[in-house]
């Protein structure tokens, strides 16, 4: 099979007699079920990705506990090459986890990538979806490039592009803008700014919110955006309870009593003005 | 297993005696090997997605020939529920395939979705990656929402977000801006505009080019962008010959004699100024 197709080399080459090439930074996608009932990994991850995850000994992760839970789930499908307890699982430094962590090559990260100098591949894993997209892992990837390491992104689900695909909004020009301000006035101002950007650049604007604030953000959107602006909401994509709906603000206003945004499921919001 | 986890219902329910619920529009991801040697589908698509593809009888596709080739490859892993010759495979209307097709609910698309009224799910498939992202399928998705149909995006690879993850550039704010102008002066102007946007919004700018123009675009980037701008190039991600590199423009200029961009492989370009 074709982990080879994704560039497998792994520990076998590293243990041969040949001079060791440096290991790579392997970006391992996670499922999209953070905070909900675990979904079957074969529903969201290619088999070759599960094989990769089973083979890596060195991990840099957003959260060690959820990383171990992920590897246990992998093990139930593709047995890990080494016992879970023997793996090196290191959390990213706290400073890199904040929303505003600067994305610059940083000596702080170079030592985290030290196993690559012994020929070991290092896996990067976030709590959901692709690492380094809408999460702090990019600093590690930047450090890998600064060290001249090969970076291997394994294919997996991204809730942002799934929501974009499902929205029917402009998919040939789009921006992900992160979180909106929490303060009411600033939030409305930002919504209008995003509408203006969307109109001027003909660009779909994508944003997210912490689940317990989903309902508040949705209410602000229906109050603050123009009636003709199209708004798409995607909730828990790839999960059994997942759904997606796109309508104009004025249509949503009529439907709103029937639309309840869950406060414990991840949602992605999109607008096109 | 858990195609159920992705909302499977398929033809079984439709053939029972119960009143038929309308079918859904199912967004089926394709591999990322368009124009190159076929990759193993299990390297890039989850098993549940292959099961979905094997089950659908009705397809709307960007290109019928490549859709049949895709379904043959699926069949080699998960046998199709009906012979390939018996499937309904309809190409999207030519008008929707142009880069500038308007993304609006359109009666022209409603009849393409007619099988849903008989309770049949309809698959949407593009030539590479996720449908309706950086391709014309969004018009069909918009029509599905206008008809009140459920839209089910199946998880799969997107070269744009894989390239973003692999770049180490800002992953919490990014924009995909499509193609750059081909004319030299306009292209340089656009490159500087993207740098200005990237600086002002602290936003990674992502763009693509037709493979045979990869080298010309790369040259223009190294000539037109500021020395400190970070440029990432991802070529043929998920394929054996795939690679990714990020460096500043001045670093790239020193390396450039060693860097040859292939003219037959898909590339994604990213910059952060």
C-alpha cells in the first residue's frame, strides 16, 4: 500500500547502516470531534494517514492528553509500532498556544525538532483537523523550514474548507479571518467591515467562535449584516449531528425561531455580501 | 463502520415503502493527482468516502471522463453498487466552468438536482480535491440550498490548506485569491497589492497558476516581491514527487539556480509580507 505514496521512510531507514538523512516534520491531521463523542477515524482520515500515525515515535502536540486519546484510537485500527507509553509526546510551549503567538522561526522550537537530527521523523498534531491551520502549530513548521527540514503535510479534514465547500458561496476567492470581537459594538463594526471586504474583493469571509458563543455571534450577524448578505452556518461537519445551511440574512431572520445553534458543537460561519 | 457517521442513508431508504425524503447533495472529494500518475486513493481519501462514492447512482461532475476514471479507481477498492455504465454522470454546464461564473442560485442547476426529488442522493465531484473550492461547483451547491436540500460535504484533501499547513506562514488569517494576472506589469502590481494586504491584515495570501506557467510566476515573485517577504511553494502535495519550501525572497534569490519548478505538476504559492 501506499504510505509510500505519501513519502514513507520512517524508522526503518533510520535503523539501517546508511548515513542518516535528517527526519522530517510530518503534519498529522486529527478528527473533527473535539469536545463531542469520538467519531470513527476511518470516516475522516485516509488509511495511509493512520499508518503514518502508528509509525511515528516523536510527537509535538497541542495537547498531550488529547494526543494520547488520538493515538489510542489509531491503535484500535492500525496497531502502534511501539507502546504508547514509550512514545515521546511533547506539548507545544504555552507561549505558542495563544491566539496571537508570533509566527516566526524561533530558537525555542529548534530544540523541539532535535529528534530529526537523529534521523527521526517528528509528528505535529493539533486537537482537531489539520495542524498549523487556525491553530498555533505554524510556529513549529516555520522553525522546521528555518532548519532546512522537509515538511510533509498528510491529507485530512479541515472544517474551514469543508464549510466553504458546503456553503455554495464564492469558492474561488475566500478569506479566513479567525475570531470576531466579543464586545457588541466592535463585533457589529467588524461584521460590516467583512461585508465591505466581501463586496469589494468578491471574497467569502470565514470566521469561527468558541462553541458557547455560537448563538450570540449568530444573533449579532442577523442583526448587524445587510438583508441581502448571504450567511452560511456549518455545525459539526463530518459528525452524525452535522448540518449546513446557507440563506440571506432576511431569509434567516424569518427562520430564526426554528434555528437553534448548539452551544457545545463547533461551528463555522461564512458570509458573502 | 461508520459511513453512518457521515450521514449514510443512500439508496436503501429510498427503495423502502416509506415516503421519500428528498435526496441530498453529497460533495465527494477527489485525489490531487490530476495530470500525473494516479495515486493510491487510500492515501488521500477516508474509507468511508470511498464507500460513499461506491454507493451513489447520480453524479454531477466537472469532467465526465475523469469522473469515470475516478469511479473505476474507487471500484478497485470498494466495488460499485451498480455497474459504471448504469450510473447517471452529468457534466456541469459549460457556462458554470469558466473562472468567472457567477455564484448565484440558478434555475439552470435546479433540473440537474432533480433526482433528489425522487429521494436519490446526488454526488458532486470535481477534477481534484474538494468540489466547490477553487472550482466552479459552488453554483450547484448554491442551487441545492435554494431548493432547501441538505448538503453533505465529505472530508478529503484540499491542496490549498495542505499548502498553508506546510508553509509555516500565518495560519490563523489567510486568503485564497485565485490566479494572478498573466501580463507582466499587472502581475507585479498584483504581487505588491498582495504584499500590502498581507502586511495590513497580517494575512497569508494563497494563489495558484496553471502548471506550465509555474516557473514564470515564481520568477515574477522573486523579482517583484520585497526581499523580506516570505514565499512558500508547495508542489504536488500528497504525491511521491511532492515537496514544499518556505524562505524569504532574498533567500530564494540565492537558491534560485537550484530551484526548478516543474511545468506539469500542480503548485500552490503563498506569501506573507
